[in-house]
C-alpha cells in the first residue's frame, strides 16, 4: 500500500493516458512475488511515493536475495560435505542454549540476532516495515561479509559450533522474513529443518507456523558487539589502505599500526589474531594518536588568497607553507589567531585560508576516519614476496580445481611447472600449499602439461587430478 504516487523512472505519475503504467503481473512473472513485495516494503517509506522501475527493482532486490541465498548455500555445501542432517542439531530457532564451545564470533552473531529481533519487533509494532526490512538486510550483509568470511576455515574443518551458529542465525532470519518474503523464507526454513517429513517432531513444518521470534537476553553481549565493531572498523580501514597503496590482499605485509585507545584497543587486542589475519600482516602495533602515524604539511588555499596577494602570491604561499602545523590546528580550533609576513607587511589569515594535508610516514600507507586510523608498513623483503607468490599459487590452483569439476572435499595430486621463482615459492611453502588445496602430493615437472595461467606476470602450469 502506498499513500503517495507511483511514479515511473523519470518521476512522472503513472497513468493509462501517459502509457507508462507497468502491469504488476509482468513484474511478478519476471522477478517473483517475493521480490515485488520486498521492493515495496524496503525501497522507501510508503507515504513518500515510489519511483518504480523493473531494473531498479532487480538491482535493489537481488543484492539482498543473492547475499542471503549464498549464505544459506554455503551452509548447505559444507553441511553436506560433513554429512550433517537436521537430527545433528538442537533447537531450531534463535532461542535455546548456545552452541558448545562457541567462539567470540559465534557469540557476536547470536547477540546481534537478538538485537535484530528486538528492532524488527518494535518496528513492526509501529507499522514501520521499511525500517524492519532494512535492519534484516543489514544483518544478513554482516552475517555474510563478516561471520561467514571469517569462519570459512572452521566450516572447512567441520567445527560444529560454527554450523550450529550459522544455522540458528539463518532460521531466525527466516522467521523474521516470513511476513516480507513468504516463499523464500519457507524454502530456506523447510530445507534447514529437513523437510516436512523429517523435521523435528515438536517443530512446525513451515516457517509460517512458527511463533514470531522473541529476544533471548542470555545470548546478548553488548560489550562483545562493541568490541567486534571496533575490530571491523580497523579491518575496513586497513583494507582501504591496501587498496589505495594498490597492494593485493594475498600479499603479506610486515605490520599494521592501529590508532586505538582504552576499551577499543583492548577489544582489538583480544581479536588480534583475527584482525592480523584479515589484514594479512605479521603483527599489530598500537598507538594512541593519529599524529604518530603521519606528518602534516600546511598548504595555502590559492582560491582564497590569490585575489588578496596578486603578484605576491608565491611569497605568501611560501610563508604559509612555513607555518607550524600545530599552530594551524590551534587556529582551526579557534584557540589562536594566524598570520604571515609578506614583504615586511603582516597579514592575518582565517582558518579557511589554509589547510592541513596529511602525509604518511615514509614506507607507510595510512587510512583515517573519525579519529581512527590504520597504517600499513609497505616495505617487502624476499620472505614476504615468496609468501605472497605462494598465496597467489594457491588461488590459481583453487581455480583449476573448480574448472576440473572437483568437489570441495576431493583430495588431489598436484603438479606444478613454469617460472622458477614461482616454483621456489611453492617449495618454500609446500605444507601451506598442500593444506589449502587438499593436495596429497605436490610434484614439480617442466613437462608441457596441465592448465597454463599467469601469476604476477609469470607463467605457471597446473596439473590437478583426483587422488
């Protein structure tokens, strides 16, 4: 239901006379009823009116649907690999005892789920389906791009707590989604529960027969949530620094220096291995102030100062650049006045006449935001370069596995050939290479066989056979 107008992509009111009316059945047949519903629930508030386009619907909807389905498919893939069924798990929904031996990430995911249940419940009580739907989408994004990404190895190793946590989160999401996307929610719920014939005796065989979730306060840990958010921000800043430095994520770096104080620093330190792994650095260091990571340079605002100084602007610019950065910062904060001398005449400056430009320390790339910052040491030695090449080789072998149609659990016999530097890196990190690719043996052969690819501009031949 919409209290405003339904508009076409150009912002014109839809009407038969204009010929811009869209047949809803065509949209449903193309995208599905769930997509149509989700778009109208979450695109914008119902009193604002809707600018409708089938292309926008597809882009808006499939971002969320694909993320949710891929997360669910990930669980199914590894559960099947471990031969796990519904009978291997406990209570089906978001309440109940926590998994055995949960990690901080498990407890974080379940705690966030309780907060989501509360927010959706309150929003729906206020007839605000838009806020509720967007909260569900944000949680699914965090579940996929944080929990699953950081827990992949645990699923690979068959960690039951990871399986139990993700399943419980997905079932909680399906119960919240049921009023929004009834078909998708029931599809995921029914399969996770094993189907109507195999589901728990005391569990409904449809998500639409399940009670709406309630908050389990015993699973909430707000301190942990705050700590994980601090770690997430550090990782995001570090990854942004890598991107700006154009250093690939698979290339290990020596260290990351993080600006953090008090409880935030303690939280990141508790997750030090996780943060270091996500940033692909050997160690973390901590400092209290962003100024410890950068130098500041004072630059003149030529647009503001040029008309005032005219031909004397080069001298004025030199005088501005000679100012102490600390003095400029004090002036910007309103704590002092700022001025320069040009040809013996004194000139007062306003804070907008100058700017402080952050310059990273030599050998570092810094990314900063709202008083937080992460600096990456960019210098590479031979050891780091070889490890980076080994990680690139693993990536290439994984692609070769997929192209060969192998299952994720298939063991392989691996033979490599090609560039000597790549083969040296593979030999130096052979245990890592074999562990990551499930290779029972790794051979080195200059024969012209296997799939040919390039790694860092070097030729590599990969031969993969099922062991």
